[in-house]
């Protein structure tokens, strides 16, 4: 049991440590530039080169961009999509407590959506959980789903092998890298710095400190690693703080510890 508890404490440290150094610079790597605009060029166009995040060093450290929560009603706006699967990709949020359950994956944008498309996300406490509603300007809200907490992640769903692939057989890439079946980090996230956006579709808005640019690579295994296949600006969100992250770990560890104790006492 002592060895098991030591392992548990080690696992908890792996969650606590990244948050204790959340301000430390991360390193995000990219493939060789191709004929398309680089992610840095996209950011420079949006914010000006003097205020744009450095794509290589200003991204959130791995593990700090997987779980998010709203600071009220959140919104997501497509900035750019430079992907061969642009007409087929879908993008949305998922419940981090039940990430692989299709009923807990809510689509924000379908393949027909393009730059400037906006969706809204609202969480409301309800019956021991949270009701999540997705809405779009001028359109009816999506029927709500029930999440177990206010923590959620983002996903990008792509039919890499065949544009006609059924949704159940598509490749879904999650903001939590550990959930990706190729083991690859498909999301680089950049927190807001308060600078004004200079170009469409965000001109007139500010890169809010409770916002983030979410830059995705949509090819299996990292593909060309350009991370400008699908770029979304999400506002009204912040990374899940340490207490929530620690709670997620404890929600797994506590039942296991109880089972081990029962076995030790001969009750199971």
C-alpha cells in the first residue's frame, strides 16, 4: 500500500508541478514552412508583429491547455482554416469527466462554417451537474447536454482517411493529449494579452486576458505540424485551476484506494 500511495502522490505532483510553473515559457515546435501562411504570420496579421504571441515560446505548457472553464458565457470564433478537410472537419467541446461519450461532445462548428462564424457556450448549475447550451447568432440554441462539472475540453474531428467516413470512425483529437489515439499534441493554445485585433474577423475586439487563440493540427501523427489548419479565438474562458485539476485526479484515486482497503480487510 505504501508503494501505491507513493505512486499516487507522484501522480498528483505531476498535476501540481505544471501549475506551479504556469508562467514558465513553453516550447512549441513546428514543421518546415510550406506554401501556406505560417501560424506566426496569421498571428502577426491579427495583432501586428509587436503584439502577436510568439508561436514558439508563448504557448501554454503541455498539460495546461487541456481543461478549461467559462467566466460567464463563453464564445468561440473561427479565425482561419487552412486545411484540406475544411469542408468536413467539425469542432466542439466535451465533458472532461466523460470525454469519449458522444452525448457529452457538443459540436460548435461543422464543415460549412468559415472564418467569422461564432458560437456561444453557457453552463448552468442543474441537479448536481451543469446544463450546457450551445448557441449561434440568429439560430436556435442546441438542445442542452449535462456535464459533470464546469470543466470542459475542445475537440477537432476530422475524416483523414475518407471525407465520407462515418462520424463514429473519424479521428477525433482532444485538447487533452492523453486522449489522442496517436499520442500527438494537436493543440497549441495562446492566452490573451489585451492587445487589439487589427484584422477581420476579429477587428474591433481585444485579445482578452480571459481569452485564448487555439491553433490546431488536423493530421494524424502531427502531419506537417503547421498548427494553422484550424485556428479559433475563444473568449470568456480560463484554464481549469489547480483545485479542479486535483479533484479530477482524486475522483479516480479515491475509489481505487477504497477498493484496496476493502481487499486488505477481506471485504471484497
